[in-house]
């Protein structure tokens, strides 16, 4: 066991954990952050994406030791029901989700994209979302939603 300190959605967080336990296991099982989902377990599907120091990363294959002293943001940290993130509003407006399993990871990946590139092209959005698998076929609506959120964020 090791004591690992990091910031989760802006709050200082300390956990005693096996340093090789995955971030996803700790988020879901111990910290109640259940937005990131277990999909493939191999870092290939994107359902478990979180932001680590502003970059979208897979949490299913990320050991806890690797997040020590870092900023981790999950979908729960993007916005609230009262004040949703522009991406969350845009996904609702564009009806860019169906089953919802992949959406948390896609929202986090899109938020990381908009953090580093506030005015992405359609091709850049598609490239950023390429790491996320969606069986429902909502990708075109998701791309429109990300572009809509980027426009809203640029206007405010």
C-alpha cells in the first residue's frame, strides 16, 4: 500500500492504494466517481477517459502511482446539473448520445481538445474523438456538438 495524493476535480484527494491498482478502479470503487466506465480494459475504447493535467488519458490501464501530484478531471468535474459545461449543453442540444456508455469519455476527450485548441476544425474534432468507440453511431452529432460548444465558448 502507498499513500497517493492528487487533485480530483479540483479537490485535494489522498488515497491509500496499491500503487499498481488502476485509477479507474479507485475512481469508481473508492471515490464514487462513476462517470468513467470500464469498457475494454486495454485502453482502446475511450469509455474510461479522464483528463490528467489537461490531457485525455485512459484510466483503465493507468496505475495509481502515475497520478501522484497531478490534476485529474472526470466527467463529474466538467459541470453540474445547475451549470453544465458548454459541451454538456451542446451534446443535449444536438442529441449527440444514445445509450450513454461512451459519452463520459467522449466529453472528457472533447474538453481536453477544447482546452488545448479552443477553435478546432471538424477534422481536428474527428481526430480527437477517434480514440473513442461508440456503437450507437452518434459520431456525426457528437462532432457537431463539439463544434457548437467551441463556438459558444468563443462567444462568451
